C-alpha cells in the first residue's frame, strides 16, 4: 500500500513517521512518499525520517520527491499537511487583522479566511489529480487548516475526503490519564465545527465524568483553553482552545495590539531550531522540542484514522465530515446534511459514518450556525475569486461582522496575499 504525504517537508512529519511505523500491522504501508516543493527542507526532514524508520525497523520504502503526480500515482491514501505561503503568510494572517480592530489568527477570523483563500484552490487541484492518478477508492485525509473550510470544499466537489484535527484526541488523552484508563475507554461527546467545538460529555464505561471534572477542575480546564471559568460553568462543557477568540475577544485583541509576540514568530524560531536538529546525522528520533511546535497527538490522530479506514475497525473517532450520515440522520440536527461538522463518527472502509448527537444548546447553536454560514461563503469565495462573495464572508464572520472593518480589511488581506491568489488577480497570474 502506498501513502503520500503532501507537505512532507513539514517539521511535523517526524510525528507522522513515528505513528505510521508503530502501526505497521494495522497499516501495511510498503511505500511512503514525502512530497514537498522545498527541496532543502525535504532533504533535511526526509533524512531524519529515514533514520527513524530504520531505528523502528519499518520494512517499507521511503521516497522523497518534488513531483506531485509521481507522489500521488497509485496511492491509497493522500495526506495533506501543506501551508501555502509558509510561515511568512501566517505572520500576515496574525498581524494584519489587529490593525483593523479584529483578532489575527491563522485558522479563524480574518486571518483564517485569508489562509482559506490561499489554500482551497491548491487543495482542490491536488484532489483532482488524486481522483485521476491515485488508486481506486483512494482517501484524502486533510490536516491542512482551516480544516473545516478545506474539508467542506473537498466534499462539495465530491471528493473522497475526511478532515482531521487534534483537539479532540488531545482531550481524550488528557482525560484518560486523569482517570487512569486507556484513551480508547474515553468517549467524548465532542460537537460543533472545526476550531469551534465543545466537549459536552466525557464518558468512561458509559458514565459521564464531566460533572466531576467541572466540580473539581473547572479553573484549571478554563485556564488551559484560555476561556473564563464562568463560561465553562455556564455552558457545562469544555470549549476548545479556539473559542477563546470569541469568548475572550477583547482580552486577546488587547494582547495582540500590545505587541505580544505572535505565534507565527514563535513557530519560525522553533522551526529553525528543529531543522538544525534534524540535520544531525546521529538523530534518529523526534526531538522533545517538537512538542513546542504544536499539534500534539497529530501522529496519533492521523495514523489512527488511516488505519481504521484501511481495516474497517469501526471505532469511533472525531473527524470533520458531512453532517448527514446517508441514513436520514444528522449528527447535529441544527445544521443541514451537507454541512461539514466536527463530531464523533464510526470509521469503516467505506468512510466515516456520523453518529447522531443531541441538539446544541441555543447559545452554542447560534454561534455554530453563524460560523457555518461564514464557512460556506469562504468556500465560494476561494473557489471563484469573487470579491463580493469574499466581502459577504467577512461580514458573516462573528469576529469581523462590521462594514467599517470588513471592507478595508478585505482590500488589505487580498493585496498582502496577491502572490497566492491568482483567482482574485488573474492578470498577475499570467
């Protein structure tokens, strides 16, 4: 079986390598291809990957290439982890919006919108190539942010794709350690959209332990996700880290305007250190510094999903998939069948079957429906390059939602990303 990783020169890749190698029995990959447009990074990361695989006794063949078609040819799985524009574009996503009075972040709000505009066309092109060149029934697994928007675009176009985030698996591992059980014994009622979700229940042996967690650890949980503890108690849930941009908007914006170092700047420094480490010919395991890069349990989530798609284990995992399960049921009754949501689903060889959940609380429902409307408009804007649709998307986004901000901010975002937006600037692309 062949597995291709698009964006294989990512500093995340050693995480993935370890996850695949440790699941050799469930995931019989005999050819692993790392594809990247940056030959220097590919050589550095690929070198470490080869040394890791040799140490772990992985029996397959590792291939490094910059040829997209060659990478995808005959692949059973295509995992996408690319970043259009690199960390330089991310820095703009995080630092430009605050100048217009709104939060800058790479996956949500105006910054996430800019990333979606850059990313969706590239991923759709990769998906078309996959449909033509990959093995019959090949799966696209998307880990590229904004996952919800990218997955929506892929599924709207009819591609065989599933989106994946590490928020839920991070909660699962945390609560497993807290209660002294295996991660597989923790069942999360994780509902919402990508980077807009809540854990409404933490079941172990069929018993919901969330009330106990809220009673004894509410303050720590709230601190860890950057949300006021009153919100945790009020919603009787654990919000994902990204909800702080909504619940603590003023605080976050104040910090950004106050000159706090952006995450992009931190990551640029960390990546530089990591690549220096990866160059060491004696290094044959992922360095501890990689934990500071973010994406905890990324390899676990990705390898677990691919393994279950391959062997049809039927276990429940939290993924980004269509709300309707094809059986007349919806995971979230508050959204249409075609909407991509982030919820528990049963993973089989045929794909992910969403599991029906209880309706959202009105406070959650209103925010989810508003952000989903924004995501639909963002997909349309990215596909067409239409400025009016892009403006509607920003106006629909709760973190922007004001004409006085949306119009000048859109102009600035488009101009800053001109080199990566040929659909908005067709003359520049020629």
